[in-house]
C-alpha cells in the first residue's frame, strides 16, 4: 500500500528532484505572488500563489465542442460555474492540508517549488519562467509536460496537485448548482452537524 509520503517518491530520481527543489535558491523561482484572503496555516504566500495559479488552469472550463446537443443544452441551462479564485481553492486547500504530517508536508512544498522553478522548466523543454509568470497557453503546455512526463515524480506530482484542486473546488457548495448536484440530503447534514455539536 502506498503511503502519503510515497505517493511523491516513486523513484530515486523523483526523490533527488524533490531534494534539489528544496536547495534551489529562491532567486531562481521569482514566484508571482497573490494575496491570500486569510491567514495561511500550511502554505507560504509563494506556495499559495503557485497552487492558486495551477488550480486556475486545471479547473479552467473546457470547450463543449463535440458533445451531443442535448448535453450542450443541459450544460448551458445550468448556472455558470464559479471561477477557482471565487471559491478560493488555494485557501481551502491550505486549511485542508494544515494537519499534514511534517514529512508529507515537506514533500508537497518541494513539489510546488519544483513546479514553479524557471530553471527546471527550461531544462525540461519549457520557457525560462516560473509557472506563475507564464501565459495561460504556456501554463497549459507546462501542465501537459508534467502529465505526460517519463519521470514518475512529475506525473504523480501533477496528479496529486490536480486531484487536490478538483476535490477542494467541487467540494464547495458554490459549485453544486453548476454540476446539477442538489447538495447533501438534509438528514445527513443534520446528523453530521449533531455529531459535531452544531445545531
């Protein structure tokens, strides 16, 4: 069974990359910062900014071309999905990750540093800029290179970040109407709130 720490370290090469990311000077990263909405418990402001930029592109609304007309009409009839920034995906991920054990937290933080590293981008076929400073088209290409990389650390790292962003986004009640989900049954909400000492 894969441990939480092991999900990032699939190969010795992956472990070496994560270690290298932690040693790369901050000057090479030059993350374009975003202002968090609240106090951060897990991310630094730079890590929050990287995750927010990644979530924006991963969760960007895709085209409906090629879908059956009835499905296109059904999607069009629903309320528009909120932007990831409206849901504050990065801020909610920060709260979710706050209890993470130190070893797994270190791995995830090093992964975010590697993901936004300009030098690593250049060495792997991308532009010599951090992810947070790329154009949307460059960011999409960057994500594709990670998703299809021969390096396990990049593929599994991409999947981990993508799944976390999607889980946080679609777990927000603000997205329910856009996907046709009516929300959890009232009885379930009452039961959960009662178990937590809420009314």
